[in-house]
C-alpha cells in the first residue's frame, strides 16, 4: 500500500501548486476558449504583450514554486529526485526541439511550435519523476 | 577575475562539455551542408536531423554525471540554481514568444535557437548566483 509521508516543504509545494498554479491554468483556459476561440480576439500592441505575459504566468509561477520547494526541502533524497527529473526534462526537451527544428528544415513532418516547449518539458519531467521513483521503490 | 578550479570533477565536466559543444557545432554545420549540397532522401534525412541533437543529449548526461561526481554540495547547489534559472527563463521567453507569434504576428523564432538561448540564460543565471554568494 502507498504510504503518504511528506516534509513541510512538500506540503507547501502542494498548497502553492493547488492554490496558485491550478487556478491560473483554469483562468487562462477559460480566457483562451472565451476570448480567442469563441470571440476570435486579435490583441495588438501593448494588449498583445500583456496577454503574452498573462499566458506565461503559470509557467513563471511553476518555476518560482519549484525553486522555493528546492530551497526549502531539507530531504536531500527528494531534492536529488527533483533535480534529476528537471535535468532529464531539460535534456529531452532540448534534444526533441533540436530534432524537430532540423526536421522542419528538411521538410519533414514533426513540427513543434515554440509555445509547445513548456508542455514537452513538463511531460518529460513528470515521466522521469515517475520512472526514478519506481527505480528507488 | 575568474579563479581556476582544481576540482577534478569540475575540470572533467568542463572538458566534456566543451567537446560536446564542439561536436554540436560540427554536426550542425554537417547537417545543414548535407541538406543544401547532397539533397538527401529517406533514412539519411532522419539521420542528419538527429545528428545535432546527439551532443545535446550527451551534454545533459554529462551534467548529470558531474552532479554525481561533485563532492562539494555548494558547487552542486550553485549549478542546480543556475540550471533552474536557465530553464525557467527559457520556458518563459518561449511561452511569451509563442503567444506573440500566434496572436500578434510576431517574427517566428526558429526552434533550433532553443539550445543557444538556454545556454545563454544558464550562463547569466550562473553568474548571478555566484555573485549572490560572493
């Protein structure tokens, strides 16, 4: 049976994730569907920059929350686990981006937009986290 | 002025990383020349596309190896903070740029620029973290 233990830093991380990042994602999801898909808005100038900044808010928040967690976590093992996952996330994302960039140059199919990078990173990081946790079980 | 380190793990890492960057440059040129001069087809196209990505993957593996080999916890913490700062800034910049591309018809950013962009941000972040602890 799974045991649920965690450091105060982990609880804080979960709280921050749940009460800051998740609402931001939901809010931006609603804004995206309502504004850009339903009303077909095309912001220009300062408004476009503001929207772009708004869209990057969940990622900024995630990086800040993750940084705070790594600074607060006293369990070296847990910290090492996160660091390994982040490292694999960076590595795989950069390798995939490079491959897709080169493929696009050769006229091949796997096209990856620059805004998809954050999702690739998060997916690989979560996948690596699960694999590493299974390895140490 | 930057002090030179006697740390064997750091020396090994620097050497390995520089070799990988050199390979990245060579493979990138080879890959581009391959496209322009030979007009390849089939499997060769895929191989040429994979080629520049290989040193990047290996460089990241070497970073992981350095983290395992490094005995100085402080040095490790500095590198981790720099990497986190680098990836954070890269993700934020690409997200903002992606949105501006999609909705404000901003100039398209080539995805191949991701690695140089990330390296620049890691170096800036590393300098900032080191300056903080000076």
